[in-house]
C-alpha cells in the first residue's frame, strides 16, 4: 500500500496538476457516457455532403465535382509529372517493385508494419485481427493460438456496433493489429503503381476500399474511431489517393463527394476530442494537428475549415517547440517516433510551401536540428540506425522500396527540403523527394555538380571522437570504423524504455551490441511491452528489478536520473540513481584499432544480485568460458566479460522460449533470435569489465589493471 501511494505520488509529481486533472475529467466523461452525448453515433445518410459545406458551395455530386476541379488547392505533385516516373531515365526507382506490391494488395495481401504481408482479402474486413487469425490457422484447430483467435474474432464482432469510447485499446486483442490496414498505408503503393502504369485498376481499388471502409465503419462506431491519430493518418492516405488518382476514370463525382464527407467527419472527430491528444504530450498531438490543418487547407469549402486550419497550424508550431529538444533530439526518447514526427513536419512544410502557407522559420530550424542529429547516428552504407525506445512499426510515408529499418529516405528528403542539398548519392531512397518535391530523381547534372558538397556532408557524419546530445540523453563515441551510442538521461518527459547506460555498438558497419526493440505493446504475459524493461538492455540490473517502476504498458514512474561525469574524444563516463542506495557507474573507453572496453562499477553497503547483460546480433558464434567469438565472413569479433575480483556466473542464451531473453525485434509484431550474454555476481560491490575486439587479442588482468595487447587500463573507473 505504501509503495502504491509513493508510485502515484511520483506519477503526480512527474505529470503535473493539469495532466492529472485532465485525466480525471476524461475518465469521468468516459464512465458517465458524457462523451457519447458530445460525439454521438450516426449514419452516413443522416449527414450528407450539403450539411458539411459552407453556404454557396454546390452539394450535388456533379456540381461539387466541377467546383473542386476549379477551386481545389494544390498538392505535392501534378499527375503529368508523376506519370513520367515510369521512364527509367526519369526516375531512380524500381517501378516493378511497386507494381508487384500493388498487385499483391489487389490479390488480398496487405503489408503490415512496413514489413510482412498478411492475407486479408481485398477489401479486408476492417475490424478483423488478421495477424492472430493467421497464427491460429497455422497452428491448427484445437491449439491455444487457434482458441485465442476464435475468442478474438468473437470480441471484435461484439465491438463493431459500440461507441468507440466504450472500447479499450488494452484488451485481449492487440488493437494495432486491427488498426494497421485501417491506416490505408497501402494507398501510397497503389498511387506509385498507377503512376508507373496508368492502369485504372489501382485507382478503382482505392475507391473500392474507401467505399467498403465507410460501409463497415459508421461514424463514431467501432474500434477504428477510437483514436484521433489513426483518423489523421487515414486522412493523409486518402488525400494522397484523391490527388494521385485525380485523372483516373475511376474517380467519379459520386466517389469524390463521398470522400469529402469522410474527410469532414474525420476532421470533426479529431477536433471534438483534441484535448486528449494534447495532453498525451506525444506524436499523437503532432499527427492530429496535421490532420486538422490539412483538412482546413485542402478543403476550404468545409463549414469549419478555418477553425481546423487555425487550430492545426498553431498546434503544429506549439508541438514542435515542445517536443523537439534544442539539440534536435526528441521528447519521446524513441528513434522511430522521431522519424514519425519528422515525416509529419516535412509533409506539412512542403504542403504549406505549395499552397503559399509557410510554417515558421523556428519550426524549420527545429526540424533541421533533428535531421543533423539523426545524420550522426546513421550508417551511410546501409541506412541503419539503433532502434532505441518504442518502435510500433509506424512509417508515415512509405514512398520508396527501402526497408523499414533504412533511414536514408528520411534524411535525403529532409536534407533536400531544409537545406536544398543532397546528402547521399542517387538511390531508391530518392523517391520521396520525387513525390513531395516534384524533383526529377535523376537531376543528374545538378547532383554531379554538387558531388564535393555531398562528400563533405557524408564525411561530417564520420567525425572521430565524442558528440553529446544531453537533452535527449544520447552520447556518441566514434572510432575509425566503429561507434558507440550511449543512453544517459535526466528525463524531462515520459520515458520510453528503462534503458539508462545502455550501449549500442557498431563495428565496421555491423551492429554488434544491439537494442532489443519493442515487439508488442499488448502481448500475452511476458510480451506485454516486455522488451522495454531494463533486463532486455545492454546495462546492469540490480536484484532483477527495473531502473524505474512500470505502472502500465506506456507509463513509468520514479524516473531514474542519469548524470554524465566525463566525455571526451576517447572516453565516456556516467551514472544513474535508479537503484538507490546502490551506485552504478559505467565507463566506456575507445581503444586503438576499433577495440572497446566497458567498465561497470557498482557499490552498496549490503550484498545485491548484479547482472551485467549484453544482447548481441545473431551471428554464428563460438563460446569458451566467458568469451564469445562472432563470425562475420572472414572476421571474428571477440566479446569477453569478467570481474576484477572473482569469476561470477556466466551464461549465454539464444532465443529462450520461456522468457524475453535472447530476442530482438526490428519490426513490430516480429521477433528474431539474438545472443544474450550475462555475467552475475552476489556481492556488496563489483566491478565488471567487457572487452570488444577481434580474434587473437590478448587480455591479461593484474590487480586492478587490464592489459589489452600492449595497452594497460586501470579498472577503477574513478581513476580513468
């Protein structure tokens, strides 16, 4: 009881009075049904197009269609340009990949979380969890997954006719498995395929899906109306389809009139519950702001377009100031969510420019700082980045053939919009620029003329030594062909993972020591956001506890406080207070030849169980005692752990079926094996060391000194 009171007190202290008061008031609206009175269910026929339009705007389908043709605001591209993308000389993208994916969509397969195709039929049943059903079918009748699938099917059926406020996003159903196809991300692929082929079947598929969605999802009814952010993402995709298929014969006056009704109803849904997104202090607020701003900007004929435009604009500006830290890092402490909001802002910046409605210089500067920061984390050869923090598989603009884990499309687009320059050489990551900026993807002469500029930009990504991003709690050490990312944060907004002093280590383009990722927010048992815990990260746990208290899937209390003690070109040292009265100090030392040494010093007055954990990529490996050799082609990388005094208990696990140990997730809903190395000790104090090198390196400990080949390092971190 005492601990619960302390936890709630911590939550109140960290969230503040206004947030706490709002949450209580919102809970009252939900439980009393007041929100159902404020945002009632209705049928589409109850509110036809004429009820949404300003006075003087024609509302019959044909007349409205003609009005839109004459008064429609501009979008990113005109179709005559997009149609030329089918010519290999005009576009640096593989049209056949887009066409093949679009054909799979028409054949009833939709890509979930920008990674895995799931058989759904087309159009899908918009309230079905196809991921669980796929698992159920593969396991066979009578199995536990099969029984779970039947239960979930029944639960979804019961939810279809309820007001969205009566439903929970935290039940036996992972709501993201229902929401994913409802984001309509597949529309971007259909538009790309249509641009390459001019085949009306892709346009007709878009309109068929929109009509099906409207039929199965009456306003404010069912799970797909629960979340304003989902509504805004759906709006973005629908608008892209509206403009992308503008010249298709499938885009009839009746269909365009119906889509305008859908846009208006979604904007109303977002606006009427806007406070909820604002008080999340998250990417929800940014996304919903864009949804309203875009509806007001592109549909000025709507009765409340001015209201949506003004509120959306002010919210976009406010949230950029609040959520993008001064050093360019992001307040949700998540790289994927950082990419998410940058896609939103780039979309808004460019759409504003096209329609002579620019966003502020301050906002653009914040976005530029973010992209400069992210450019320091990327591996230019692969586009890969660490995946620290929450990763729900969201990709706002799937406008290229690159893998979900490739950040080059974002950086290339952002660099071009904010700096007017190209960061990378030509590649499939250029396609986003084509769609949002109308830039011919070859633009070969211009790019060749700026080759020196690009080489200068890329060389800046590989500056040796240390870089600090204290607002976001990210620190870098970079060697000739390796680098380490270290997490040490004094949280000023809600933490994502309990990952103080976590390290991601990259050597010669290979992510050796990795972040486990997320996998699932609403999984069963241990997989209920299980990879957010300290034990899944490359750090030390004390008495098998987290560094903070997990109150719910997304809420941590008793935030730990990280502090940097030293950071220069070849050493970093920091500590955190998450295990008071135990003190944990970590020292990271960059050695010659892309070798690395990590020292963890833990001190207490009484014995504790200390567990040093490293999660390694799933390369072929050999183990001998406390040494692991990872084979990468002809190279063998060495990971060895030890203690200054004693030996401890060493263990290695790969893909443990009964725990979260030995797993990583690069894509939401998908986990893969990894190598979990752990060294445990029971003592009042302990000094762990971990060495990353190559096969043949010689280590020798004499007292408190570790000799690595010919280099001696004191293992007492206070003296380093």
